[in-house]
C-alpha cells in the first residue's frame, strides 16, 4: 500500500472573522471542505499548500 501526503489549509480573515471553505461540486448534498490536495514528489509541504490554494482559489 502506498501512502500519499496531502495538505489542507485554513484561510482566516481576522478583519471579517471569517474562514474560507469550498463546496464540493462532485458530490450531492451540503459537503464542504478546506482547500488543499496532494503533495508532489520532492515538494515541500508549504510549497504544496501554496500551489493547491492558488489552483483552487485563484
């Protein structure tokens, strides 16, 4: 069995006291998740998190 690292980030805005989450589009119902994804080979956790947040949030 292969283990794969993933990252998730909490994006908090203290000015509005709000947290950013995304709604899952692939599943039905009210499913929400934090932005993130898989860590690529030889990629740091911070780099992976930055990349995933940019990919998912722009």
